[in-house]
C-alpha cells in the first residue's frame, strides 16, 4: 500500500469497530475485502496486534478522522435521552417509546464521520445549484418539460429542501434533490441524543448538530415563505398536508412539526387534502382558515382529484403553499439533473466559472431516456442508474446492472433519466455480534441558501429505506482532515 490515506478514503470506509477497539489500527486494503463494484474503494480498519506501534501507512495515529472511523463505538445513540427528548418535543409521555417500538429501524445507533472539507464541498455544490437555477435561461429550459401549473411563481423558495449525496474518492456526488425531504425534525432530535466521544479532549470531533434554536429557525423559514408571497406579519394557521397522514411512515415527524410551530405561537393542523375546502375567502378545514400549507404531498403537480381545493386556492394565490409545483419543477424534477450536469450549457447560461467547475465535478452525467438513445443506454446500462423524472422515495428506480428487458420497455415508454451510477460509500456496524456493511447517503436540509441540518441514512438494498436492521437516520460527526 502507499503511504497516504486522504479524508475521502477514510469517509468511504466509515468502518468503525463497534466493540470499542483501541487505537492504533492497521489499514486493510480493499482487495482483501471484496471485489464487488460497491466495495472497490472501501478501506476497513482493524485493531493492530500491538499498541503503540505506527500504522503501516505511515499516517500519524492521532489523525482524528482515522481514530473516529476506526474505533469510536462510544459515540452512539442514547435511547433513553432520545425517548425523553421526543416526549418533551411532542408534549406527550410515551410518544418516544411508542415510536421506537413501531419504527425499530428509524434511527441508527451509529454515526457517520465526515471531514469538514467534505461538508464544505457539499455546501458549495448546493449553493452553486441555487445560483444555476436562478439563471433565466436555466429556468426557461426547466419549464419546457414542466406542467402548466408550475409556470406560476408565487414567491416561496421551498421549505426544507433535501440535497442527497454519495461519497466517492473524488469527492461528494449529488444524487438528487427533493422538495418533500422528510426527516429534518427527527434528525434534529437524534443529533442531540448522542453520547460523547471517549477519545479525549485532544481530539476534535464535532457533532453536526442543528442550532439550539432549530424550532425558531423552522418558524422563521415559514414566516419568510409567507412574506415572499407578499404577506405581512406571520401566518396564524399552518396546515401540514399529506395524503392519509396518520398512515404515513413519517407521521410521527408531522407531529413534531406541529408541536414546533405551536410552541412558537402558530396554530398547526395535520390534514388530509381531501378535507380542505375552498371558498372566496381561501382555504379552510373544519371552519379554520388556513394561511400556509406545509406541503408533504408526493403529488407534485396537485393533479389528484382529491387535491382539487388545494390546487384551486393555490392557483388563485389565496394560500401560501411550500414547497409548491413551481419549486418542484425548478429543483426536483430529475430531468433538471441533465441541465446541471451539462457544463457547456451552464457556462452559456451565465453561471460563474468556478461554480461551473463545482457542478462539473459533483453532478454525475445525466441524460433523458429517449427513443434515439435507448439502444446506446441499454448497451451501457451497467454503469447507469434509471429514475422516473418526477419520482420520489426511490420508487420505480433501477440500477442498470440489474435491469430486465421487461422493465426496460416500461422505462422507454415513460419519462425517465439515466444517471451515471455513483456507488454509495459503506459503513460497518455491529449487530448481534456480527459486522454488517451498510450503504450511506448524506442529506443536507436547506432553505434559501442556508444549510439547516446535515444527516445521514444507513441502509441495505438498492435504495434508501427505513427498514434495515441497524440502519435508519444517523447523525453526522465532523472531523478535521
């Protein structure tokens, strides 16, 4: 092996000894672990036989990131604290216990370690994307494939956007952008329910916690959305809207959002859009006038007949909706990734040269699937990932290497994009005395140029899910290079 090990290699490993092994550690090369594509850049770390010896790489054993990835089993979820904080935030005793029982794989016990520089790179990508989407020619191009309802821009920037990344040796890669990114309220609590690191005061490991006033930040976000649509003051009543909300897997988060708003003096109602009523005065439910809708629907164009009242009052400008169809069309329609991965187009659109380079390095090449390129895409499918243009929650997404002819015919007949496949990094955790390798993605929760929260998701399978033993939402711990 060579003598150097950079921060990205460490991050792709994230192979923590969950049994609390002590440093120093020996680096095991990827060839000794697996030959699979997903693991080609994985580095696992194990305890050296003798303590006090130098690592074979020549890397100083005091390296914070290496120590953290190699032996920090002590920074784990404090379930008792988590339960107490969940109860306190919702205001209901037993809420936390019930949540952990009904959602056993919602929260991971293990953190994910990232270097400061990697998080800074992610933030630069996010900000470059916001700059690109603000360009008139980009917006015009995105509207070419957007539905008519998306053409109206009422002002809101989109509450709690999600930017999802995979980690690679060349840096973080943007996988997708979501306007209905769930998990922020849950992760804000999870990040505070972690035990302290045992490595000592001489090592700098910081939890990427939300600010202590996270609820205030959220309320300020909704107030700003309110004012961006020309209103004054603050909304009096917010409806948190989703189809059959009590049946949603993340319904507990809706309760947290409701509680956060109510603590700051804003009435909040969790509502099924079918219960909403439109009138000359705007939108209401059970006689309560609704000022703002926190939209958690996956019907991004409000086409469902049951969403008619919401759609009508949104188009009339009688209610502030965030995120809304315009925001989704600008940011989350996956066809826009073809624009964001086209450096020449971005340069011609007027994006600053440094931001063009940032996106060129961080957004995997993406193309629209058409009849003209179908044969070429099928031939190169093993290096591609296919997603529906308006997809969500990893539904109907396919890794090209596992694609069948039957599914391929369905893809060609629908609106799909083909994205260069970026394998997720791996995190080793222990469960029932056995070591597991879980895939990792990192999410930035953002609002209008600012990152509100950073979190990770650990999972097994083709795409992220909240049903993997030892997986789920995980806190991000920041380390120096």
